[in-house]
């Protein structure tokens, strides 16, 4: 008999996380594209039926989307697609650029040799994904790249705050990779960041990262204009 107080089945937990992630990405794409309009109700039962899952991963996906500002969860009234203003989104990108710039600057002087090598390895893998033209996998590894920079700052609080801000912007950062030529441009921007970090140039690393996030915002705007 399974101990009800014991640990959950790791395989079931992984499957649940995967279902939640798939749901979150799908719904985020539909909201960003405008397929799900601001104010539209997001009924858990209908979403669960549509994707053939239970309400549990749907509820968790909606909670995560609420953290990104894409969904508003109203007590006793359910979830609706949020109205995120252009001004609010710009504020988030500005904050993101400054936070990541500080992380990159600190990483340039604080990263260990092993951390620098790990960052280079991720950068090389991203180059291969540019050649393969795989935006989804590039997005996933891109997050690892930026996380490596956060952790390389060796400032736990800063890394935590920066990651939390990135979570809010993740759907918009992901969408930018659908614009023509964005993968190669992103890689070249990363190259400037990596080179500055490897030569321990704090100011250059900060500037390169700030410029990179500014370009991310521009690329997202280009994606929206294409719709």
C-alpha cells in the first residue's frame, strides 16, 4: 500500500509539470497573439476539456500566467485575460534591462573559472540552435544562459529578484524569437556579453546586457506588428 503521507511519485510529478508547462506556453501564445482577448473568461473546465487534462494543471498554469501579468484571477469569479498596457510592459522591460545589466557587471568580476566555462558552453550550444533554426529550443536554452549570468553575479537576492522579473516577461521574450533573423541577432548580442564577462570588463558587460534587453523589447514590438 502506498503511504499517503509519503513522497509523491516522481514520474507523476514530472508529467504534471510538463502538462502545466505545455498549457502555460499554449495559453500565453494565444493571449500574446490576441486570440484570447483582454477580459475574456478562462473557464478551468473548458480548458481542461479542450486539452484533455484534469483541472489541476490548468489551475497551476493560470496561476503562473497571473504571475506574468497575462491573467487576472478574481476571487470567487475565476480567471480572465488581463489588460496589460503598453506603458506597463515598457516599465517591466526597463526594470529587466537594469537588473540584468547589474547581474552581468557583477558576473564579469565574480564568476569562477568553471562558471565562465559553463557560460561559454551554453553560448556554443545556442550557436548550433541558430544554425538549426529551432526557436523553441533556443528560447529554453536562452533562459539557461541568462540564469547562468544571474547566478554568476554571486548575489543571491539580486538573482532572485531578476529571475522573478523575467518570469513576468517570459511570454513576451519567447514571442520575439518568431521574428525573421532574431535568433542570429540574439546570438550576436550574447556574444558581446560573453566576451565582456570573459575579459572581466564590468562596464562593458553591463552595457552589452542592457542593450540586449532593449533589443528584446524592440523585437517583441516587431512581432506584435506582424500579427
